[in-house]
C-alpha cells in the first residue's frame, strides 16, 4: 500500500513513517509549509532540515508542498475574524479539517497514495462501513480533541500509526534508530506566532482599541490594551495586581463588553467565572447525528481537560445545548466543545457560542 505521511520534522510523525515502512508499505514523506515569514519566527526551514535527515535515515522519499495561501484563506482569516468578535479561536482544529485533511489529502492522491497517515495520537475504528474517531492508548497525549471536525471521507482516508503506542516508547524508537530529532522538543502553540509576544503579533493585523478595566461594582481598576488580547479566566498580564483597595487576591477576567469596550474583572475564583451550561454551533457529528434528541455523555471544553459529565440536547443538526453535571470554569466562546462516550469514542464537536446559568 502506498501511504503518504504528513511529516513535520517532529519525532511523532517521523516514528509514524518508520513504523509504516517497517510494515512493508510504500511510504512517502510530505512536508507542509503553512506559513511564510522572513523574520524567522516560524521554524519551517529548520523543520524541513529535520525532515530531510529523518527520511534519508529511514529510507523514504520526501517532498515539500506550500499551503501558506490555503492556510491564510481557510484558517488565519477565520482566526482574525474570531478575535474581532472578542472570541478565542482554536486554529489547530480548523487546520486539521481545512489543510491537513484537505489540500494535503488531495496532493497525496496525486502522488498515488492509497492512504495518508499522520503522527497524531488518536485512534480510528471502522464498524459496519462507518468510521469512528476514538482516544489513543496514550491518554496523556491523546489528540482526538483536535480532530473533532473530520468527516467520514477524511477519516476513511487516514491511518494513525501511533494509536496504540505511548509517547515514551516513541522516543525510545527514535533513539534506537538514531534519528536526529529523537530528543527534539514537542512543538506547542501556533506556528505563525512562534516565540513572539502574542500582543505584538496580533497588533500587526488588528487595530488595538484600549479601554477601561472595571470590577463588578463598576469601579475603574485599570486600562486594557484591547479586548482581543484577553480571554475569560485570564489572570496574567492584567497589570492591576498591586491595587491596595482590593482584597489581595488575584484578578481574573470575567467578561468582555464589546459594545462599550470594557473588560470586566474580579478578584479570586469568583462564582461568575463558573457556568451551568453552554450553547454550541457548527457541530460535526462522527459518524452521524445521534438518533436521540437528549443524551448523557462526556465533554472537553479545552485540550488536556479531564472529561466532564454532561447532558446534551440537540437543537438542530448543527446546534446543541450542553448542561454540566458540575459547574465549569471559564467556558470560552470560540473554543471547541468535544463530546465523548464512556468508551472514549468521539461523538463530534462544535464551536462554543456562549455559556449560561440555570
């Protein structure tokens, strides 16, 4: 079988490619450039050097393909629009749907691929002609959260070679093979921001509009640099920690008033940071919409969060209402709510629109 592996220069995709080659497949490495910049903040050039060394070591051909325009149009513009609305987007989820399983998949087919593969920690299950997404064996590294928007065609085309392998073993394999990236640090965050200050980056694309920071009694306690720079529950970077008339506890972002350009904050783990439920839209159901209008399951509202027990009501095919069994902190519009059953099968996910109290 010819398999085109999305190879990033990191250890996970490198070991994924090796495992497929070891199984006897005809493996090709395909490196994606999704962002172009001259100031060196994106590590694409050095990552591609790692790709070359790894592919030569394990003995597979490799290519590079530039998807920076597709990424800008399909992911980055959405990222900016969400920030304009005062929301906090998750571009990694969209990148998987729109680029890694979009143009990348098309390019792989041009190379004669029967399947594509990635270094994601996730599991695919096929049953009765349908494809299911499930958590990987390594629950610590599971990335099914980021794949919640994949459709049946995309899931049907992919292999996850690391689905039953834990990360320490992946590192061991890389060391045994003497791969140059065996001890390379895992990438975190978004390539186009890199090591830069997030505020400085965003300022290049969106005009900042400073305004007042108010406490919940309406007192001005500081100035903000622009609502787009803050997210619910945030406590760092508010620059109001030294106020003497407070109670001495940390300040947290409670809400944003876009119309009046006000950032509301409170001291301590204020009850207003917690909510009873949320509404979400843009639901992608895997493999299909459930036949029950109401059901109980588990949910994550951010990556690496432990599963939370919830009750889901389907409002229409792409909108849901979620009620939490336990009140949840800092539910953030623009992030994804991802649903799971008790076996760790991903039922799908959608974008959080708002939280509410009962």
